[in-house]
C-alpha cells in the first residue's frame, strides 16, 4: 500500500523525518496527503482537503513542531 509520504520531494521528506519541517513545506505535505485521500476514496466518504491539513498539523504537533498559520494561510492551504 502506498503512503502519502511517497509523494513528497526528497527535501521535504527529509525535513519531515528529522522534525525540521518548514512552513513552506506545508503545502506539499497537504497536497500529498490529500492526493492519497482521493486515491483511496476517502474524498467520496466525506473527507476534505481541510481534513488532510488537520492530519498534517496533528502529525507535526505530535513531533513537537508547531506551525503558526494565519487564517488566510490556512484558507489558502485548503483551497482546491
């Protein structure tokens, strides 16, 4: 089974693995997670791109990495 992290560039993947994710990585992380949601049919079950963003933010938070997003940045990350 594919993992959403397989869809990341090497740089973003390395930073994620080393708990060094940058704010500029968030869009790629969300897009990768959202892409897997669509491939596995989660989007048909009601999951949204916002769910993908929340999942990414929770993962980062669990690794003690907090990314502060403005409301505008948040909205832009979940825009199709």
